[in-house]
């Protein structure tokens, strides 16, 4: 079995990807500082605890495991927090990526799959979003990912790193087997918050902005199941064997749902109302983001297995109904 370093593998998408890799016969080695990930989510391979900016730690990991490839998830991800603390995002997301790439080159590990985001596009003039749109991020989170992409492209040109960049839209849902799911501390993502309100774990949900130029005035996003994202990483590993130098792919279902439509989906599944109130827009939130994933379908052979909104929300609902409370790390 080939060894794959999964950096940030104790987090939401990383842990689901570790499961997919294990089922495909790989050995996923989770590398995580457990700052926001969960030790209990590391079920499918060994765990190395440390920070990407620690060169000596990375040297040890590469010497011990001699991986075939690296999948890089580790990042701060909350848009609103990035506006308040850009220093943390640039240090972790950009500095960590640069440190990791440097060690990959030193150890001769030249295959990389990088977790990016549609936030690199900012406020796109064309929807759905294709890979050819210019980068114009409107918040430090998106800017940090755009910078990381540029660094990866430059390392590809200079040092021969073969890289696939996967730009997610809204990752959502949970493992259909119920083993792992979406947890953040504090939680800031729409679907788990709506579910927590329906389960009586919080009083209400705040809807940020009801005056966008969308059909119901709330933000519209493209929700893609986390298992479908995980499957794309496995396909990307295979794609790298074709000696890809640098290629970026957008990953989404190609259909947008508003905040209020997501709330309605949770209410249908829960059979009870989700209390909500409206608040001002958050800084850095575009009104509409929907993916054109034709390139991923063509080049990677990627086909979402969970394209239906009720499927996506249903897996999340079942997992949250059964999850035990656990602090991060």
C-alpha cells in the first residue's frame, strides 16, 4: 500500500478523505497539530502531531514514512475570523504551505493535492464559476489560499512538483456510515448550526443579510457532499501519475441554494421549525457562488454520488443526532 501524508487529516474533509484512501488500499498518515481537528476522527491510519511550520518535525515525518504523495488540508478557514485576524491566516495558511513545500522538495516527494476554495475568485462577474476566472479574493482567507496556489505553481515550475489544486465550494454532509462528521469549535457553518437549533442545542440561527440580489435576499451557495470531495482527492492522486505539472479544478454540484432553502431542508428532515433571526451582512461574503465542475468531470472522471440537497442534509442530520459531545483535540 502506498503511503499518503494527509496534512490536516484530523479535520472535517481530511478525516473523510483518510477513510476513502484506506478503502482504496492506501495508508493515510494524518499530520495535524490538533488545533481544530479531533483526535477521535483519526481512525484510518497513524497520527503525527505537530505544526507545518516546524521544519524539524516535518523532517522526522518524511524520514519515518517516505510518502508517495501529500494531500494538504491544513488551514484556518473562517472568513469572518480572517477579516479580524489576517495575521493568523497568512502565517498558518501561507507560511505553513511554504514550509511544507520546502520539505517536500528536500525529501524528493513531488506529488501534491492541495485543498483550495472558491473564495479565491471573490465577487465573480460570471456564474457558474470556471477555473479560468481571475483571482480577486475579497477577504484574507481567500487571499491566503490564492497566495498558496501561486506558491505551489511556482514550486511546480522551479522544482518539478506535480500538483492538483481542488477548489471546493461549500463542503457539507457527513459519512453515510456515521463514523465521522462535521465539527468545528466554535461551529460557524450553516447546516450544522441549523441542525443544532432543530435539536435544541442552541436557541436560534442568525441569517447574515437578507438584502442580497438573490431570489429570497439571502446568500446562495453550491453545497457539495464531503464524501464526494474526498473521492475527488483519490482521483487526483491517480491523476498525478500522469505527470500533471499543475492543474486546478472546481468542485461543486453546479446548483445553488440560499440560506433560507437550507433552513427549509433541515426543517423537512427534522420535522420541526428552525428558529432564526436576521443580522447584518458579514464582511467578505459574496452573494452568489456556484461551480462549473465540467473540467473535473472530464479530466478526473469525477461524478458526485450525493448531488441531492436532502441527501446531503440527511447524512449530516443522522450524524448529529448520534454524535457525542467532544472538545477539539
